[in-house]
C-alpha cells in the first residue's frame, strides 16, 4: 500500500511538471492573440498566421502530458490539467472565430491540438472543457468589441453581439449543475449586456452600417457561427459531461467526441 501511494504521488508530481510545460508553451500563443486588440481586420490574417509556429510546442507538451495518464485514469488526474486544456481549447476557438466568424466543433478543436482519437481511453478534450473555452471566447469578445470601435470597425461589435446572444441561448439549453461551468455561464450575461451597450452607443452616434446590408450579412455570418455550439449542446443531451472519477468506461462514454 505504501509503495502504491508513493507511486501515485510521484506520478502526480510528473503530471504537474507536464502541465507547467503546457502552460509555458501556451504563453507564446496567448501573446500573439493578445495583439488582435491593436490590429485592424485587414491586418488579422497575417497576425493569425504567425500563431501557427507557436501551436507546435503546445501540441508536443500535450502529447507528453497525455503519455503520463494511465488508461482509465483521466478523471483521477483531470483536476491537475483541466485549466490548461481549457486554455488550449480557447486558443483554437478564438483563432477560428477571428478567421471565419465561426466556432469549431469539439472534435475539430481536439484535432488542431493534436489530441488523437487513439488516446480516448486515457486523455481527451472533455465537453466541459470545450464549453469553458466557448465562454472564454464571449468574455474576450466583449473587450474586443470596444477596441474594434477605436480602430474604426463599427460592424464587428454588431456581429459579436448577435453571436454572443445566440451562444448564450444555446447554453440556456444545458441542464447545468451549480458548479464552475454554471457560474461562468451566468457571467456571460454581463458580456452580452456590455456588447449590447456598445452597439447601442454606435446606433446613437449614427455609426452603424446601413440596416439593409448589415442585417443580411451579419445574420448569415452569425447563424453559421452558432451552429457548432448549438450542435455541441444537443449532442450531449442538453447537459455537460458528467465527471466519473472511478468508472473510466462511463467517463469515456460521457465525453464521446
């Protein structure tokens, strides 16, 4: 028994070290994404292209972390790395949204992070972690909308506002427990309100694009962008993945990609 406890303690320490490597690798990606607040829409493609080299170390660090987790033990060690996985998912989600006004599905995010299907018995992107990254996206858009206005882009806040409302409605379909995901979902109501205030301010100043062109273009873009999020909600039976710390088989089924 003593040897087993020592082995578990040693593994947890190695997992913590691997998580620090993941977080270190993510800093370069986050540094690139932080610059979107000072770049115009025309400058974004070049900036986002510079993100590619920073993602390779993230994938390598995630692979090293995944190799440490024994089969069927994902939720036993998940508390040590869940925030790092949420952050990695957020990087992919934000990058995709800025490029396409669309959000990737959970399997698409996992693929871009190099999380392989063959790892499903011990390491994967859970639905809960994916949903956390979508909430982080809305948090960021409420800030980005203000900076878009200062750069003279008056259409982006309208698009962000409509997207945030639709995503908030999609989250409303979830039967959330009183946990961190529920608390963070409640927080995006303030982001939605802030985005509405930015759009309202623009309308008062007569800075919004013409109603006819804005309506047709923005509604099409946002309708497309919210489909993956709504699909993720429907695919999981309108509730987040349920953490099973002891039954690895059920845990794997609960977060089926």
